């Protein structure tokens, strides 16, 4: 496998627990546009993934700093999945042909940010895996992520209440 060198990601992965990137987003709504938050309420927020697998890749994140679902109050756990269900329509209206949904729990489970639970929703399109992704293990996006964010926010106003 070839390695794509991305040193700017170091700060994203090396923050200590007291500097959790998701906790910082949870408590600072003033920076929602900068952080690409498309929705928030008192229990959770939905943000575009800073390092997406596909354009429109979103994360549903509880405000509570926890690393595993059994530690969440059941009402917040259920609310996360209710918002995931509503968010699917956002992705379909954005143009997705399918959706991958999943959660990597803790570092050994594959979580990139293992100390703060989050649910992934990835829009998928026919043919979105190509030579570059399959053979070179690299992703290329020919899209302006600020425009993706604007469209996601428009759709969130419709489907997330």
C-alpha cells in the first residue's frame, strides 16, 4: 500500500482527551460554519467529516464525551439513530444512490477518534470506487466541500427538526 503523506492531520489525531475535537465542536456553536456542523440540538450534533470517504460523509455525535454506546443514556442513543434515519433523506436528496452507516467503537474497533463515540453516514454512488481508490489506495474529489456543506445545511433545515 502506498502512503499519502498528510502532516496537517497530526493535530487532529494527537489531541489529548481534554482537547477532544468533538467536545470542542459540541461546546462552541459560534464556529459551526467553520466546523461544518449542519445540525445541533441539546443532545447531539451532525457534522461533515473533515476527512471524508465520500463527499457528504457526515457524523452524528453525542455531546456527551464517551467511548462506547452502553455508556450513553438510552434516550440519546435512540435519538442518534432517529437523526440518522432523518439524515438518510438528506443524503438521498443530495444524490446518493446508497448509504453506508456504521460505528467504529474504540481504537481496536477502528475508531479514528476512539475516545468520543460517533456514527458515520457515507453517501455512495454507482462507480464511486475507481482505479485510484481500488489500486492506488487514494481518493480524489472533484468537488468544492464548501458547496457540499451549503447544500447539506439547506437539506438539514428540511429534514432535521
